[in-house]
């Protein structure tokens, strides 16, 4: 089996200083494998020092500019829609789209 790159889709990820984003970034750093990241532009405090370290492992870094409102379905729906479009732009493999949908479904099950 060929070596596949991981796709990380997070509403909040570095450079924005957020606990969940930092946890995922640490996992990326520890795995030392290249990933693609789709995340949202948040109006929050940034951690550019950690972001500079982690960028070594990020190939495609796609920053979406959707509304920043936690718990507001329309904002999350727009992030999902634009995230799917970003996936289509970086790859035509339907498996990645299905993985994104499954991960989002899992995310909503936790809340």
C-alpha cells in the first residue's frame, strides 16, 4: 500500500491558540508525517511560534474565511461547504471527501 497523506479538517487550528488545535498540532509534530490542513480564520489570539514549528509538516495549508461563531449551525455549515470545495480543489479522490464527512459526523456526535 502506498504512503498516503493525512487530511486534517479543523474549525480551529494553528496559528490560533486553542486547546483542540494545539492537541492535533502536537500529534502532527510527533508523527513527523506530512499532512494537508483545512481550517478556519478565527478572530482569536495566535501562537505563531508553534505554528512556525509545525509548518514543516504541512503541505497544503488552506485557511478558510467563514464566519467565526461556535455553536451556530449556519457558520459550521458554511465551513463544511467551503471545506468540501477545498478538498475537491486539492484532490479528486472521493475517499477524502467521504473521510471528511465521517469526521464531521463524529465531531457532531461528541457535542
